C-alpha cells in the first residue's frame, strides 16, 4: 500500500505541518474554516479531534523513523477534552508528542491552542504500530 503525503484528511482540514524536526514531536497549523462550524457557529469538536489525531499520528511516525523503523500507525483509542469554543477564522496550532513507546504500541498527547495562545483542547491517544516494508 502506498502512503499519501499529505494525507487526504490533512488536505481536507487544511492542516500544514510547520515543524517535525524533533523525532516524536510535531507542530501543525490550520484555520478554523466555516465549513467545520456547528449550528452555534463554533467549530465542531470532531474536526478538532481529527486535527489532534493527525498531529499525534505524524508524531508517532517521526518517532518510529528515528528508531529506523518503518511502520503503519493506527489510533487504538483517543480521549479529548475541550476547554473553549473556537471562533470561525481562528488560526489553530496543535503540538503533539510521543510520551512513551515500545515495539507494538505507544502513547501520545496533543494540545490545541488558538491564535491568542488560549488552550482549546487536550488529547491523548494510544497508537498501535504495524511493521511495513
């Protein structure tokens, strides 16, 4: 299976990776587009969850790559807490890091902040690693 970079979900959300220099750590940015607004006019939580998941998933890949491993990563479970509603048009930044990892699984977390550096959401997730050739 070929891997598409950037992934279709990242293109849909308008996500851009702005830093992946440190293995196991990535920083992403996206604009809170009106297409992702709920009926109340703020960004729907599922889109924020997808943003955090993509950032954490890419952090898992950079972590594995630094260990000279080629893997597929899959989110096995995820928890997210929302702290504040997001205005349409806000510029969001998600910082994701691998906290602990082993041969078959790892644990990552992410924080999403808005353009005034206010905490929007915190997420944590367990990822399953599958070797790829």
